[in-house]
């Protein structure tokens, strides 16, 4: 064996070792979330590992964020942080509050930067991270469940990780044809039957999306150009399908098919003028009132004012909802302004510039759902689930420590799906991976010259 061939094999072994280490790191990052540390607020093992990797990448200048959309995401996240800092200075927020608020946004920035470098354009690592997220979430539920998970183990404990596991399996190369649609449908029905309505709806919406995408793909394969009218048909099909799912759930819940608890909850949440969607998310009313009072500046990190809790209850009573009066004395004493939405929460705390980041994410989510994906995008089931879960969370879920791990991952899944579905993205991805590709080509040419 010549010296050149030895060098090639040694370099190949080093590359394999490096890739293996990065794969292990990719799995461990979400898996370690069950480790809980009380510092400035509550941090978990995932936060700590992300911070370490972020510092390493920053010192070694190893960040790889070539795609413009990634740069925009990070820039808007910094705008969110700057807006929050300004608001807290003007509002004179307590140290304990603004320390948690700034660290929450700062960690979001770190997550996006690290995950973009590790995951973007790499479906295999997307799947590895997903399995780490599944295991980490289950371990957290088993070791240190929060109050909601202890009371509703499926809805707040197992629904998300097990649904993700099913969609990861559905994204395998061997799982083709109608099987992913069937798996998504079954998982959606199980979630709804066990009380996880939002996750069940997301699974069923993903199944419907896979069906429509399959039909639209056939239309495109026949040479029929997908015009704006076709895109409208695409969107209308999803909306009509979701309306049908909602109607079936309402019928089943009102008849007691899903159990007495589900029937009672449905009756209370659907008793008012605007039905179940608003009745199930009463916190939004308090957020709207807070935004109306300070739309530009916001109220500060972990903003507190019990008058918005009272305003929320008064508004519900005026709209004839019966599920009012549920505020405890502890909630009134703490007085945190309710939001129950990524977008509204950032707007309440940091003002309009804080909301811009999540509105941009919402635009990206809608854009990802407007695509017709080719068969080559094997992770399409995972992309569809991430899109609908993120869409729901942006509008109807509070943002916090655990959601940082889930939502930043969902964003990277969507961006990777778009990169694989867009013809021009091949050039962007090649530019992003330029250095490794060159290294491999050099070794190949070196080996060929040695053999010659």
C-alpha cells in the first residue's frame, strides 16, 4: 500500500469517526431534556448541551447557515431579543423576570443556530434527532412529570412523543404507498379518543395532507401545470377536511362516545357564541386586551397584571360561555398575563417586534404546506406532522422550555423539507456542504492518482 493510499484511508476513518460523533451528539441533545437544573429559571440537559455546542461552534467559527431563510430567522430572533430588552428596561421589570425572558429568547437563538448547522439539509440527522426527542420526552414523563402530565398522562405526557415516533417510522424508506397515511390516521384517532385533541387533529390533518399531496403530485406528473387555482384547491381540500374532522369530534363528544369527561369539557367550551375554538383557548382574550393596551412596546418579560385575568373572564361571560370562574387565588396573586400562543405571548411581553419573529415562522409554515412534494422527499410524513403541530402551537400554545426543543426542531424539519423539494435548493445545499464535498473529491483524486 502506497503512502498516498494510506493517507486516504486514514482521512476516511477520521471522517467516519467525526460523523459518528456528530450523530451521537445529535441524538443526545434532545434526549437529555429529562435532566432538570434550577438556575435562571429552569434549565434542562438539552439547554446545557446546546449552550456548550453553541459556544464551541462560535469559537471555532463552524456555523453553517448559508440559506437566506436561516439568516432571516436568526436576524429576527435577535430583533425579538433586542425588543424584549428595551421593553424590560422601560417597564423596569424585576431581575428574576427579565433574566428568564432574555435567557428564553437567547436559548431559542442558540437552538436555531446549532440545529441549523447540524440538521439542515440532512434528513438522516433529522430522523436521529427525532428519535432522541422521542426518548427524551418519554424519560422526562417517567422521571419528572409536570402537573399536567401527572393528571392527564396521555394528553400532556405520551401523545407528542408516540405520535412523533409513528411519523418517524412512516418516514422510513420502506414505508411507502398508503401505509404512512394509514399510520397517521390511526394515530390521530387514538389521540382524539384518549383526549389529546390538538395532537389528534394534527395527525389527521397530516394524513389528509399526504392524501392531497399524492393526488396533486399525480396531476403534476401528467404534465398539468400547478397554477394558483390548483394551489387554492389544495388549500381548500385541507380546510374542508379539517372542518369534517372537527364536526366528527363534536358529534362524538356531545354524544358521550369519547367519555363523560370529554362530553362535559365539550359542552362548557362550546357553550358560547363562538364555539369550541375560542372556548377552549380563553387565555387569548386576556392577551388581546394586553396587546390593545400596549401594542408597540409590550408589558415586559413574564408580564403580570391580574386585571387581564378578570377581563378574560368578563369577556367569556358576555359571550355566554359557561366555563368561566376557573381562576384560582394563586393565579390571581401571581397575575401573569395569559396568552396561550407563541405569537400573542411574544407580542404581550416584547411588543410588535417580538411577534414579528413568530409571524415569520407562521409564513414559512404556510409556505411549506403550499408545496407539492416529490416522491424523493422521504421524510414528507414527518414534514406534514411538524407543519400542523407548529401551526397549532404558533396560534394556541404557550412558549417555554420544553417547547423550545420541539418547535425549533419542527422549524428545521420544515426548512429541510423545502430544501429537498425546491430544485434551486440543490445548489444552496451544495454550497452549504461545499467544504466536505471538496475534501472527499480531493481524497478520491489522490487515491486515483496513487493507483495510476
